[in-house]
């Protein structure tokens, strides 16, 4: 019937996302050519982004990538060429939006709205003119922004700018991350156009989210971007198709509808790192229906990686350095693994080892 809203189930959605995010490894590719780089790849803990690229078999190095604070102020790997547009797309849409993005730790500072982001971004521009230790930047930026944006830190006896504002304004302030071991330093980006006068391209970023993690809702997209559904509806993109996922209304780009309804059932095993793009959607009940499994996968601190089997999250895994060049992986499946999956887990462990520069890897699969 003309105009009828397509209906799909969660298995079709997961199959679509596997293909859209190139987890099927249809062909070798440079890291910068991966579709997920359009949205960014989270790098928490450091090194996770490198593993996410390896899971998609990014076989060639790419020096056109930068690590910056982007979505929700978290460190993400992006194409350098995308950063000017991304900075404007992530800029708060209004004073209300800006206030919502600032936690209650600095109530008066949050009420500054857009001015809080503007002042912090300008302070970054003034302070970060060469590579500096993060703590030194924080102290210098704290001295330049309105006092309402900082708080007294009893352990170190100093005033610090709110970490949320600091990190969310970093990209607009033209700052990139330089990580060595556990230490993070800040350095200026090559091109620094200055803080945006206003938000722009947010609708395009929403479309990218829906292409890689759709079908999804305004609330899903808002959770990913750190905004609110009310704000995003003001810039909600055109050219979308409405879809029902197990009865729930959601959207994705209209030109991706055939790919969704025709997505083949994947047959693969992947060891996805914490924060992998496949795990980044906000519709967690769809991705992992059982709440106990959700609690195991998404933790407040030190989340594990995910064992992906044929499009389904089938367990969690952790890695441990066991000496120079040696890595031990422990797999905790949600259910008993067939022999075929167990063999492929061993093959995927080698991919993880390569991404982590290990020469030897051992795998322990715990009973389900």
C-alpha cells in the first residue's frame, strides 16, 4: 500500500548496522575511508579506537586522523578534514541547550549558557599555542574564564574549570589530544578558525548518526550528541524515512531504506573494544535486550569489550598484559559458544593483538 510505514524487527536493524559500519569487512581499506569516521570513533580507554578500526580491517595507516574531544566531550578519533564542520555541528543550539550540557556542579556557570562555551573556547585559543601538559592548560584556562565556570578543588587547593565545559569546548577552541602512555597533552589543531558564531550542520550530523546507528529517534540522537530531543527537533533533517522497529517509530535516511529491509543476516565473529561505534547507539534495549547483560557491558568505569556473533552481542571480553609482548584475553559469553564461534574467537584475538602491538595472545573462554 502506498505510503505504508515499513516494519522491521531488531535482527534486521542489527544486520543493517553491521553492514553500514563495515563490520562485514567487505574489502580492505584505509582507516580514513571507514564510514564510522564520519561520526568519530571513541577512544576510551586510549587505544580502543585503534582496535575498533582493526575490527573493520583498516589495513593501511592514515595520518589524516586526529584525536579530539567531540561527542559529549569524550575523546574521539576523526578525520582532520571533518573537524571545522564538526565543531559547528556540536556547538550548542541555544542558551538552553548549552545550559543543559553543563552539569549541576557549577549552577551559576551553567546559567551563562552559550557564553560559557564561548569564553572557554576563546581561552583555549589564547592558551594552547604549542603542546602543553593538560593540567597546565586547565589552570591557565581557569584563570581566563568567568569565575562561575570554576569550582574549588579541595585535594589540590586550587580552582578548576568544570571538566564538562573544558572538554566540550575543546574542539571549538582548536585543541587536539596528544597521548603518550597514560599522559594526555593538548596541542593546537593545524587549522583553527575560531569558535563558531552559531551552530551549523547539526542536521547533517544527525543524518550521519541515523545512517550508522539507525533507525533511531530524536531522543537517541540527542543522547549521543549530548543535547535534548526538544533542541534537535528544531534542526531535525529532511530526507528521512519513518520506520517501525518492533512497533517503535524511528527514522533513518530514506536512501538507506532498501539497505535496511534487504540487509543480509551476518555470519561473523568480532571482538569489539569498549566504546566501539556499534555499541554507541542509545537504544540499548534493542542492542542488548537483557538488563543483566546491559549492566555487564556498559559500566560507569572500565567497561569491557563486546563479543559480536552474527550481529548479536553474545558476551563480553577483557584484555590483560601478561608480560612484554604478551596479551591474555578472557571471554565471558552470555551463552555457550558453538565450536565454529570458538574457532573464530581465536582468529579475532590475533586481530586484537596486532592492534595492541602484542606478539603473543592467549584466549580463555569462561563457562557461560
